[in-house]
């Protein structure tokens, strides 16, 4: 299943975000910290300091939605080479990032196989 198809833009917030923030806090970062409109239909991607959790905020015509992913053993390869606080990604780069790829080197995370959740 591919999510986030046909989105107008993807913006990645390069600095780590306090993950206690939810929709209102992240929308405030988009508006004041990134200088973008949180109501544009674009997706805004945030990562925590340890880079093992990712949140995506977007407006879906009737309200905000918040998508969350936690990695069990690895880290998201968060771009560090850019000097900008906001990085614009292509839709394909977003899918690579969500699939575990380092978007700068195109190296994936290893697949994990578990029998149950502890």
C-alpha cells in the first residue's frame, strides 16, 4: 500500500522535534518555524532526537491527520548535509524514507521478522 500519493509537496523539518507535540504543536512549527501553511495539503515530516520515530502532519480537506512510525532496531537516515531548516522532498523520496532508505545513499533498512509483540 502506498500512502501519500498525489500530494502537492513534502517538507521535512531537519531539526529534531519534541515528540510530546501533537497536531497543534506540530502545526505551530509548520507555521512559525518553517514559514509554511499547515493547511496547504502538503505533508510535513518530523523526526525525534534519537531518529527512531517519525511523525507526518497533513491537512486532508476536513481536518488534520497525524501519521506516526516507530522503528524497532534502526534509525531513520535523516538528512544532515543541507543547511536549510526545511528540506523539500519528492513524493518518491518520501516513500523511500518511509521504507527505510537513506535518501542520500539509497540504502535500505534490514527487514525484521518478529513472532509477537512483547
